[in-house]
């Protein structure tokens, strides 16, 4: 569980810090590669990801990495926070993927190929981390 908590903490912080930067400092987020430049994506996708999702993920996305930290230190509340955070991460990862799939099918810009691949890869990592945490939390709560 030690390695899982560290992996989820790192993956979760990447998401939370990246989305926070996308909302608070988009130019820095672009330079760091966690947000596509505005001219490389459809304007609606940019607003959704940099503003709407950026704000909601900043406000809610801390839950999964904090649950991993609490699991690491053995705090008894970690499974509850893991269930909440995992649901949030699964949802926003699915939205990231589906936005690109549906917009691309309609001929809209979704970023460079490398950015698009990174969005899919990181979203998949966040979903896997979430599913693992749900499994561990359920096991912990049932014991």
C-alpha cells in the first residue's frame, strides 16, 4: 500500500496542481505543458478546460491526493476521502477524454497530437489510480 499511496499522491498532485495552474495562471500552465495554447484548441474546449474544469478541479481535486497522503500515514479517514476523490477523478478524466473524442469527430481542434496523447495517457492513469483506491477503500471499510 505504501507504493500505491505514493503513486496516487504524485499522480493526483500532477492533476490538481496542473488544473489549478490552468485556472489561476494559464500562461504558466501552457509553458509547463499542462494546458494547450489557446490557439491550438477549439475556443469552447479552452474555456471548458481552463476555466470551468480548472476551477472545479482546483476546488475538488485535492481530495484524491490527500486521501493517498492519509493512507500513507495511516489515518483512519483515508478510505472515505478516497471514495470521494476517486469519483471526482474518474469523472473529470472521462470528461477530458470525451471532450477530445467528440470535438475531434466534429472537426474541432483538440491540440497537437502530443498534447492529445498526453491527455489520454494521464486521464487513463488517473482512472486506474481511482479504481485502485476505490478497491482499497472498500476493502478497508469492509474489514
